[in-house]
């Protein structure tokens, strides 16, 4: 959506139209657009309003009811922090004693909204004029937030009286391609990290795929997942990391937080490896990204099935919110004919295929198996002690 289209929505007529639209339904969008134009509304205004209605519907998954009063761009919504995650960010600053936070890259304002929501004063900046304008609209209900168009790194943090800094550098090019080199972020990671020399309470949101070697040694790096989806790694410095540097995981399931921190003396030690037991555990993706699979193995009194695979096995069940547990029903070498016969003999027609450490494509394998039957089944394709194996399991 271009700037002219967004400008139309900021006029009283455009805002009234947007607020009056019914819940977005892709099937009804075209007939609705045609009806509104027949009623005399400008085609460009109608298109802009319907685009915003679609983006708001998509944003509800991240921002809940707040989305209904906000304006978005596709790229801005893509990078916006989920509200429940932003709330955890905000509580870090509040619990560290911060009262005035500079959001150096505010985007559409999701994190600034959460910071204001816990009672903090915020100065929010963005280098893009349109984005800053949209953030101003989105944060209009929060007098604690001042939105400015400009380079957040140019702020005089001391003169402003800021005691906490937050940043979410852009990690895509103008064409949408992902950027993996921290030096190519916008702004570059090193330039943002320099702020901690002035304001030690620095927090950053980065992509969860960042290499461990690129993490500052003085940071608490916390990988975050929401209902199984790994969404970010947060870097926390100074008073925002009260337990000191290290790698941690925050797993949010159904809104309930579960945290894991490895033993500073043992989190990098390789966990034991052994045969498949009665239960198989699949650690949450945030745990895997943080390199804390060994810590989960300790918690469930288990071992790895292979030194290169992030599956944990154990002889007894120890439920853990940081890993999904399966009961192991059978184990066999991988072979298409053998697996097909096994599943057909048991009437399995609907099959869940999980994999790790194998080149097999689940969709292709499902077609090759050509299963028929009313029973459901789950198989795990993985390496066990260096060999390709099939584990037949059922969720606990």
C-alpha cells in the first residue's frame, strides 16, 4: 500500500469507512468493493480500506483486539512483535527499574504499546516517515509515548534522560530477502550494541536463526517460542539480564510461560547417548535453538538417540512443558516396503510423519506409502546411533 492510499484513510471519510467495514472475508471482498463503489465511494479509498481490513484480520493473531484500531503495512506487520511476547519485553524493563525507554526502531509500535502498557514512558523513533506516521496513529491512546520520525541512533540518550533502550533492527532488504549478516541489519548490530556503553539496560530483538558465534558474550540470549513457533531471540544486557550472560529459552504455550536456563557449568557438555527407550521427547524449538537439549535430557532423566539429533529418549515418563512426549510403540530400520506393510497390517490410513536427520520428504513418503484404513498413526524418521530408523510412536 502506497503513501497516498494510507493518507486517504487518515481523512475522516476514510477512517469512518474503515471502522464501518464488516469483519474481513476474502470471499466477500470483491462484491463489497463493487457495492461501495456503486454507492459513490472512491475506488482508491475502497481498495485502501479493504487492504487495511485484511491486514487487521491477519494482525489479530499477533495483537488481539488492539489490531482493530491500528493501521499496518505488510512488511511492518511481518516484523511486528506478538503482543504476548512484547509484554515479556516490557516487564523486563519495568522489573529492572527503568522508567523511560527509547525504542530506537519502533516500526508500527507493538513494543512501544506494551512498554506503555506497564506504565513506562517511551520515546519511539523510526527512520521511515510513513512508518512513524502509522505508529503515531497506532499509539494515539497512549500519552506516555512520543513518536518521532528520525534515526533512533542519533538520539542523545543522556540528554533525553533515557534509562532503557530497545531496538528491533530490520533483517530484510527492500526486496524482502532475509539478511543473515548482523553487519547488514538496519541499523547494523554493532551500532545498536554501542548504545549499552551509555545506557547499560539494552534489549534487542533478533531473528532466531542468528549463529551463536555472532552473539555478544555479555548478553543473555533468550530464544522465544509461541505455541511451538520460534519467533525471535532477545538479547538482554545489564540490569535487564539479572542472572547474567548465558543462553535461555522462553516457551509460551497457551499463554503460559516456561523458562529454561542451562547450568552455566554444564550447558555446553554433550548429553549421554543411548538406545531408544519407552519414551521419546521432542524438545521445543526454542530449546533446540538455545542449545539446551542436554538440559532437557537431564530434566527428564534421558539421553540422546544420536549425538547429532535433538531427540531425547528415556525409560520412564517425566512430563515436561519444554518437550513433547511420545510413547514408543515400535522401532525398525527405514525401508519403504517394510514400513508400508507394517502400517497397512494395522489399518493406518492417516499418518503423521515427523523427521529429523533424514532427507526423506514427508509428503513424498506419504504418497509412496499409499495407505488405506481408518486408524491414525505417527512415525518418526531419524537417526539412531548413526543409522536411519523408524520409530512408531503415539503422543502422550
